[in-house]
């Protein structure tokens, strides 16, 4: 068939309403075209009347190109504007039939596709990744029964109890409206003015000022559904449920100094980490956990289970791990996928239902509403990233950006012209039937008294923190409230947190120039919840990053033995040197430098290793950047390793308190405070093993006092 005939055939198909995809594929010469498919002869010069003359109106290519560009931006999300997404799949471990009829939670053989978007809350789209903030952790499950969205955060509680206060809360924490300062930060007057005026926010502030709000990686964060949902099984029996994501690599954080420096040196730190990990095959994995509560136990606890400023302590209600999510594919296009994805806690499937949690009820309105302005109309479900795998049939029609070509003349129900289709489905056919909870009440703008205890769980959280975690919270108060100008607000912060713990209030006051409480207070709660402390998390070295400081004249076998051992444990190493290019060892062999000191800093790595070789170390000793690298890694409590002459660099640095191998020690390993050294050794096996163990610890808080004395 010649081209004319093919085209005729294709046009005929088109008139029958069929797609022209095969025609397009056959005729695609991959040449530059207009949006109408017209090949363009030049895109460097606009059409002009004479080569120094004015541009002509008839230059449709110029006008189309500029017009499209002028309209490229859509409004960023009002909260959670900065995010990063990835694809993957979810598999349940065993049928959850007893608790829910949700199909995607029945068959361990089924891999349900997912799309996850991680985010910060307050900052604009171009803000830094490592700011102190809650992280969003939203997952879209493309199930056979329609899309299910688990729109979670990395902190299990929330700022407010009723969604009607959400605009106030967000206005207070966003940059102040008169001067748009500060970006992506809570350290300013309007936020703390709001805080001290709202006792229910107390518990959330404890979490926000804890290490949870500066994660090491999206791969090392928990996710919490926050709101209380319902699981409903096929017999109609309902139970309350809280949903959790548990990262297989444990929960780990940055330190504040590191987070601030990273915001300058690599504002894309978290998204780069996720992107690189997936590209390297280090697929992030999270287990889905559920806390399930019988309806009969609704009032059994000293907090209201519908109160979103409370978590359900795992000691009281254990987390059952029901399946695993693996993120194994990066996006092809950030805008099309990550920016246009639209989550909504109201996207549920049969077997998952709501409760009267007043925050959840309000969320059910807001998410759909916000997409209408953000994505420009009611057809955002047709954007490829949002399109369910389950077929869509209904009588909704038209609207901006409609993609579906609806056939026939029937767009109403009931009808007889189309056999009364599409028909609603019965319960047995998978139709969504809302849980028939009995509700009876008067119309009142009030809250239950059971929502009135704002301090006890804040004390429980404080009690559960390790010494280092407590210190970080106090430091965070000093930074955040230290940024407040109004003195009475500062004082009210001290008074507010005196309700949680007297000593906490005294220590807050000490750093912000406020008066300590006359009567140190507290709630009297002495219990702890070990699961909320990151001290008790999974600790392993896999996927961590080590910087190797090196110059010409290094010992080739020494460094390559260590590199092999790291690689064998799934730890990634990069060689850092003053200049990029090739380095030559004592015996003339070469290794390529990955980064120089302009592009790398200790803040981008989990550990540092200094290798031996007389000439190599003598050069390193003349580099302030190398000494700073070691000092800073020590200050940030990271594992540090050095072998043979490499130990000289540590000895010349300002690290304190950790004993180092001396020239007299023969192949004897010294391992103190996460500083692992050995001298006069040829076999790096034992050193590598101990160094990897130190990396797995993530941080060595035992250095608490010594590290603070290090200038870096
Ligand atoms: Fe959101 N939230 N939120 N939120 N939220 C949005 O929806 C809102 C809440 C969460 O990656 C918005 O599409 C109200 C709790 C995440 O696209 C908006 C309330 C939790 C994301 C909205 C809450 C979340 C959002 C803005 C009640 C943890 C990012 C853009 C006070 C369980 C999703 C959008 C993504 C996004 C409203 C509270 C998590 C305006 C009214 C609690 C992860 O609709």
C-alpha cells in the first residue's frame, strides 16, 4: 500500500473513532515538528521582514512555541509543593481476609503497581530538601478495584484536631505575608504565635523539633496514615485501623548543622539520593504495617482513638506487618508524573472506610477541591499518572481537557436507550458500600472532652527519647524559637512546654533568653514507648556512602581491599581528591577520582576513610579541606576509618577523645567512638569488618561532648 492509501485507510479508521497510533509510529521520522505535526525547517530564527527587520505575525511556529512556554507553569501545591516520586509495586504477605475485603490485600501472588510521592510541607517547589519539616509520603495503589491512595506523613500525629483550622495553621507557618520571609522554615514569629495560642499543637511540636523532621533519606523514613480508618471484611465486620510504612533500612536522620549545610551544597539531597538508589538497583523497600482495633475496644485507652494529635503506642496495639512495597523505577518525566499526580484520602476501595476523625472528614473535602484549581478542571483523573487500571464507566461528561471520547447519546441514568447501563454494582459485584455506622447527634460546633488532653502523649514521647535525641530537641527549640523576635511569645513557649516536662522547659529557656518556669511542671507520665526512639531502629550499612580521601602516592592494595569489602556489603564508596582525574599509587597503578572538594563535602557521606601511602597522606596534611572533612564528619558523629599512614591525618585533625592506632601498634585495631584505625597492617580484612560495623551504627552519639568541641 502506498502512503496515500495508507493515509486514506488511517483516516477511515479515525472517522470510526479508532486511534491513529500505528500510523503515527510508521510515519515518525523523529524530526522537529509543531504541535500539529508539521515538520519545522528552522527553530533558531523567527520569520522576519528582512534580516534586521520586525518579526512577522504569520510566524505560527514562533507564536506556538512562545505561547506554550508562557503557559508552562501550573500552581504549585498549596502545601507539599516540593516533592519527588517513584514507581514500584506492593505485595501482601498473606491474605488479610479476616480483616478486610480489599482485593489487593488478599493474594500474595499479586503485584499491585504503586506510585509514591515524598514531599516537604512548607517550602515552595524550589526550596531545599533538608529543611526541618514534616515529610509527606503519599502512595497510590493501582488496584483492580480502582485507585487506593494512602496519603501519609512521616510523623504519626498532626498539628490540629479539626480540619477547619488547617488554613490558619498553614498561614502561620508559611513565609510571613508582608515580606515572604522565611522560606521553608518554622523559625519565625507568626508560627510560634500560633503555637502558643493552641495547646492541641504541643505534641506535634515535639515531633517536629525531633530528628524525625530532618531525615537522612526518603528511604529511611516511616510513613503514618495519621488518621484512623476502618477495615471492613466481607461479612461486614468493621475494625479501626492505623496504617504505617516501615522502612527496611530503619529510620535515620541528619543532624541539624548538616541539614543546613546540605541545603546550600546540595538542595536536591533527598531526591538525588532516591534517584541514585533506584538507578543503582538499591530499591527502597517499606513494609506496610497495620494496628487493628476491635470496635469493642474503642474507649479502652486514656486517649481518644479518633484524635489525630495522638498516636497508638505500639506497646499497647502492636503493628502487624502485612506486606511490602518496593520502589524500582524512576519517573520518565517529573512534570507529567510527579507534579501531576493527584492524591486524595477519599480514594478508597471496598474494605477500607472512614471514621469520624474530624481531621480526616475535612481532608475528604480538601484534596479533590485543590486538584480542580491545580490541575485545571475536573478531568485530572485522565492524566496518565492518575488513570486507574480499573476501567472507568460513568455519565460524567465534558469539562476542560477531556481526553475520553465518550460514545453514543446516552449520558444519564436511568435510561432505556442503552439498556440502563452503566449499571451500579451490588456489594457482591464489588460496589462500594459505605460502612453503615449509626450516627445520631445535634448540630454543634464543639469537640468531645476526650480530645482535651494535650500534654500526656507529648511527655510520653519526650520520655522515650535517648539522651542524644533529647539534646537535639532542645537544640531545635533554641534554633526555632531563637528565630522569634517577640519576647512574650518566647516566654509563652517556655510556659507551654512546662506542661510537658519541667526540665525540658528549663532547658528551652536557657537557650532563648527566657525566664525558666518558677515551678517546673509536667504531666506525671513516666512511661516510655521504645518504638518511637530512632535509637531502637534497624541498623545496617547497606546502601550507605563512604568518602575516601586520597591523593597521589596511595597504597593500591590497601585501598582496593577496603573498597572491595565495602562493595561486598552494599556500601558505595567515592574517591575525593583536590583535583579530578586519575591518581597514581606508589606502585604506579591508577584510580579515578569521583569528586573534588568543590563538589563534595563530608555532609554528603555517611562515613570517611583515609587510606595509607606516605606521599598521599603528606599531601592530604597540607589540604585544609581534607582536615575539615574529617573534623566535620567527627562533629556529625559519623564513622571514620583510617589505615596505616592515613591515621596521621586523623592525628593532625581536631577530633577529640578517640584513641588512634600508634606507630608502635602492629596490626592492632583501635576502635573507639566510631573511629576505627590500624597501623602496620597489610591485610585490611579485620579493619574493613569493624569499619563497616561502625558505618552501620549510623551515628556515634557517644561522642556527645567531644564532638561539640570540634570547630567545623
Ligand atoms: Fe494534606 N493536603 N491536609 N495532610 N497532604 C494536601 O492536597 C489537608 C494532612 C498530605 O504528594 C493538599 O493535592 C487538609 C494529614 C500529603 O501530592 C491539600 C488537612 C496528612 C500531601 C491538603 C490535611 C496529610 C498532602 C495540597 C487537614 C498525613 C501531598 C496538595 C488538616 C496523613 C500529596 C494536594 C502529594 C497534600 C489538605 C492534613 C498528608 C490542600 C485540609 C493529617 C502527603 O488538599
